[in-house]
């Protein structure tokens, strides 16, 4: 039988140097993606809350508009009569 890859100098360098480096890089990528996901979730949550507040504000403005229309009608009635 011939020499196995892990028994060669190149094989030893691969398993002792390259593989740990690749594992470390993969771990860094996974951690970066996890951090990015967390930030994305936080942004999504903040935007959802902002949307809820804007919807509430819109409802208040619609209500205010109805009140102002009614006030306008009352004032028009007073001017006529």
C-alpha cells in the first residue's frame, strides 16, 4: 500500500493548519450571520412598532379631522342663523 495523504508533509500541514483555519473561519461566518440575524430581528421589531404608532397617529388625525369638520358645520350654522 502507498502512503496515505495524512501521512505526507502536505497532508499534515492540511490537517494541522488548513483545517483548523477553515473551521475558525466557518465559526466566524456563523457568528457573523447570527449577529446579523439578531440585528435584523431588532430592526424588524422597531419598524413594526413604528408602524403601529403611525397607524394610531393616523387614527387620531382622522378623529381630529371629524371634530374639525363638525366644528366647521356648527360655525356655518351660527353664521346663517
